[in-house]
C-alpha cells in the first residue's frame, strides 16, 4: 500500500480545506494516509477514520515555547518520514516545509506537492520573523525539485509565478478550497429550504468566521443594517474576533444584530438553511485579500445562499462558476457586490477533488 503523508503545521481544526481533502481521500483505498500537525488549543476533535493523525507539538504565544514547538515538530516529523518512507508528500504552507525538504534531498523520487492556503507577497514577507524568512528561503529551494504546486485561484497562481520567476520548474495549479462534496449532493434540498425562509419580510444575512474592524467593512455594514430599520437582520458566528469588533457588535441594542459562538464546521449546512444571504466583507487591505476567494463564498453558495462580497475582492469576479446577481428589489451597501451560482456548473466543480487525486498518481 502506498504511503501518503500530509504535513500541515497549523491545527487541522482551524483549516476546513485540509480536513475536506483528508476526508475526500477516502476514495483512494490503496493509500495509507498519515497526517502531521500540531495540537489544537481547544480540542483535537478531527480524527478521520481513513487517516492516522500525528500531533507533534503545541503552538504558544510565548516565544520560547513557540520556538520549542517549531523544533519539536520539525525533528519528530523528519524522523517519522524516515520511518514511514512515504512515496508521496503534500505540504501545506511555509511552516510545514522543513521536514519534507530534507526528506526529498535523501529520497529524490518522492513525489512532493505544495499547496498554499494564502498568498504571501514579497513585500509582506519583510515583516515576518527571521525563522519564517529562513523557511521561505528553504521553500524556494524546494521549488526546483518538487513535482507540483498549487494556489487557490488563478490570480494567485499568476502572482506566485511572477514573484518566483525562474525558480519554479514544475506546474502550478489552480485548486480552490471547496467544501465537502456531499454538501453539493444536498444542495437542492438546502436551497428549497432556504427559499422557504424568504417568505418572511426580513432578509436574513449571515457572516461566519473571523471579525475585525481593521481588515473588514464591519462598522459600515452595521451602520447600514441599522439604517434599514429592521428590513434586514445579521447574525455573526465566530470564535475569532478583535476586542473592537466584539464591542462594536455587542454595543448595538437591536434585536436584528446578533453575535453567536462559532459552530462545528460540518454543521454549517444545517445552519445556513435559515438564511438568505452570506457575507464576506474583507476590505482588501493586503494582496492576500484582494486576490482571494474566501472559503465562505463557496460554502454559502453550496448551501443555496446568494453571496454579498466586498468590491475590493477582485478575484471573486474572475471565477467562472459565479454570475453577478442584479436584483433591483434588494438594496445593499454600495461597497458590496452580489453573486450566485452558474447553475449548470454547480456539479462539475465538485470534480476539483479529482485534480488533487491525479497529483498523487
């Protein structure tokens, strides 16, 4: 049986796209799947039946403990690679690169693929730690002899190739971070239920995920909601918000503005049937956001919602699966655009997982 190792330094529970890939890899019965990660600061609740998860360290805000975690993770991961002798490795992000780099130096025939959740521009790298810059330097050396790489959309692919001109000899793919395939199989039912929710007079908006007043149009959105005099409601679901964002939301004494704790990722479809519109409101303050199609865009759309997104998020306009939604009956903030599914393509994009499988052959 072929051994595949996924190296993902950050806690798996904080990154639904990698959890989805791990779950969907169950289609490949011939693969012995091993995943290297670190402990979640809350609970390590993600334990799929088709993979063995190794939690090799714990991250910390304390700098000494954090760097001890880096050292522990890299040493144990490298030893495990030597023990498991995988023929294929998928690396997620720069913090995961070191063990795979040294393993690839020894076992040159190992198939190595690197995927990036985020796009990091060269000028942003200046503000990162010396350790991260060292990993980035090693990562660029790995570009020469890895088998393939991927970014989450075509704009990021172009930026990445431009930033690393001459360094990359392998193909770079556009692989979006999509929800589980079974969310699509339930799409018709979910959308029917969602349409039933629109019988009310109030248009129900929802925002799932991190909240900030600096990188998002949060204050503008709340002010706009208040100005609509109850025609719209907004529910926020998050466990990651700044103090300013929390104060801004909780200080509003309106029953149509509500703040909730986050929910389990795999329960999102059951939640979203109660809403009409999903929001993503980043203000594009760095290229990583300007050229981003947030995971939530796909998740809202999979569950039958329309999506309101910031005009600053330029890459969303370039995704072929989406259509602009022009509905004169619906008023919306001027800083937001609206998209919906191109319906005939909704099932074909679920095949994107096959792109990941093919990289492993």
